[in-house]
C-alpha cells in the first residue's frame, strides 16, 4: 500500500463501510429473535420458492459461520449459514430469499448477473495487480505502467457498480417471493426489508470505497506529472 496525504481519500469510504457493517449486524441480530408466524425454516422456504419458480435444480447446502450465505452460479449452489439454514426467523427468511433471488436471476439470465460473472476472473486479477503495477510506474517514472494500474483498478470500480443492481434486484425479488409464498405477514415484511436494506448498504459502501480509491490513484498520477 502507498502512504501519503492522499490516504485521506479513503477515510469516508472506511467510515461508511464500518457503519454499513454495524447496520447489517444490528438488523440481523434484532430480527433473528423473531420467528415468522408461518414457522417455516429458511431452508424449506427457499426450497419451496425455487421449486415453484422453475429453479428446483438448485442445490441447497449448509455453510459454517454467520452471514456467510451466498449463491454460487458456477455450481448452481445456494449456501446458507448456520444462523440461517434451520431458522424460521424473519432475518433468516429474508437473507435466504435474497440468495434465492440470485438463483432465479441465473435461471432467468438476468443481464447484470451474467455480466458480473463474466467479469469475475478479470476483476480478480485487477484487484491483486493494480497497485503493484501502479507503484512500479511510480518507481520507474513510467506513466504507461501507472495508466495500466489505473485501468486495472477501474475494472474493480465497474464491477462494484454492476453489483449494485444485482443486489437490489435480488432483495426486491426476495420480498415478492416471500409474500407470494405466504411466508410473511405485513409486519414481518417490514422486518425483512430492514435487514435487506442494511445488507444493501454494504455494497454501496464497497462501491464508494472503490471509487475513492480510483480518485486517489488519479490524484497521485497528476501529482507525479508536476
């Protein structure tokens, strides 16, 4: 990592990220204490949802940890954490239905999910090599290397931007799927939305942090021209 006065660019993103993490953990903890009236566990709810919406081939498995839930489009597997899998809580159903939303995005060829999946290998390389390439450009006073590092990191920013509609759409689908399946009351729906909105904030924070990092790289580049 490169340390100079431009490190101050990162402070707003860091603070927003910490706030987002607090919000999602707080909301999940609060609504994990309240079971839905339907009494259906998260695993059974999403299994029914996927079956009813033409995605019954999705494998549902359990993964250790808390808030480690995710959908893997490469293996068509929905993984639910220990705190979600067998729980009938408002929070658990919201998180599980969100991941089911991703599975349905894959089944229905949702364009932003497809684009994000295509970008993953390139973005992994860009996120690991952008700073080394950029710093090499500074050390050797060679602008083309600095530009290459900036372009590599710009792909990371683009990936973060594309992630936003993917996550927002999955949350929108989650609420609709739970309502259509009769899993929620109106009061419980409000709790699900609070959990999902808090989770969405973490992706917004990630994008803001990436954008500020890109601005930092551009500022260093311009300064080294002087």
